[in-house]
C-alpha cells in the first residue's frame, strides 16, 4: 500500500468530496488544487497519476485530525 492508496481509502471511507479534501489541506495551512487531488486519486495504472509524497500525506492527515 502506498500513500495514494491511503488517501483514496480515507476519501472513500469518510465520503469526502474534492472541496472537502481541499479544505482538509487548508486546515493544515497547505494550499492544494482540485487538479492535484484528482491526480493523486487516480488508479495506480493511470498514466496521469501523480505520486503523493510522505510530506503531503502527513499534511493531509494533520488537517484531517
């Protein structure tokens, strides 16, 4: 399991919209875009998927909790 999997599972477990995910990042003082969120949530075999790094996942989790 990688960081993108964790973000996807968190999103679907808590039924978060793109706007809510952007707000979670904002709660941790990090600006993100809908495009970034979309690229992180793409399936692993999708050519446009972007890797979610540890720092970005940590920022999301800090905002979430």
